[in-house]
C-alpha cells in the first residue's frame, strides 16, 4: 500500500525534474500546481529528497534559498543563465509553469 506522503514526494520531484534549465518555480507554485501540500509541504520534500534533483530551480517567492545553499545555487543559476537581480533569482522573469492553462509561462 502506498503512503500519501510518498505519493506527494513523487509528484513534487516529478515537477522539479520538468523545470527547464534557467527557469524556476517557487515552493508555493509547485503546491498550487499539484493542488495540495502547501509551500511548507513542498519544502519538506525538497529538504528530504532535494539532493537527488535540480533543487536550485525551486526557490522561495523572494527568489532566495536558505543561506547555506545560496553559494552553490548562485553557481548553478549563473551556469544556466537564470535571470537574476542582485544575486537572487528574478522570479518574475525566471518563473516557469508546467502548463499554460494553470498560469505562468511555459
């Protein structure tokens, strides 16, 4: 029998795997797209499983990540050409959405 937490984690990681290079989604964007879990739930999945995916493509609504991840994330953002402003992601320009009918741009 599948655990609902495991199903949620699989869904979150699937969305993260689909975020194109140089683009981002916020924790809240992913929760909204999945219509469950909330930003904190997505954050919990990323804290647990993030190292196995392109974690730097999932950011806070402010375009930041926790301080201990920022240096490595900035390296990744620069190498991918992610739109930045003052060293943080310009979420307005970098945001990606899995399907156009739900909002954002694909």
